[in-house]
C-alpha cells in the first residue's frame, strides 16, 4: 500500500471525507525547506544591513512569506476541509485585531511627565 492510499483509508476509517487531492511530494517539501532556509539566511543577512525605517517592514514581509510557505506546504492548508481553513482564518483575524488594539493603545498614550521619582531628589545631608 502506498502512503497516499494509507492516508485516504485512514481518513475514511476516521469518518472523514477524502478530498481527492494528491499528497505533497517529497520534491516540493524539499524545495519548500530550501526556500525557508534561504529566507532565514536573507533575514540574517539583512540583520546586519542598516535599512533604517525599512528594517521592520522588510522583516515582517520575510516572516509573512515564511508563514505562508509553512501553512501551504507543510500544513497543507489548501487541501484541508473548509472548517479547518475557517478556524485558521479566524485565528489570524483575531491575532490581527489584538495587534491593532495593542498599537492603538501605544499610539494614544500621552507621554508621562519626566520628573524625578520619589526618593531621588538631591539631599543636603545623609
């Protein structure tokens, strides 16, 4: 029995439906691994480049590309059932809302007064 037949039989035995999609090949997994390692190397190389204000956006783009590669090829999210894709999408949306609220909290804070903390005033004696 091949690995693809075993997976389909296991899904049917567990009560799940088989989607008829073919399994991910070893070549595509290996090329995905090479792409992830290349992106990690690029991220490391750009760590030492002085990109200024573009440093964070470039790092986020590289991280998003790595996350998409992992989700599509290793997690096989495109061939999963709709409920699994919906659950993952919901999680991503909730994390986005959380990050937006954190950013809104930080950006709307007033700067605190810069006075000396208690107990740090200059003393005449003692």
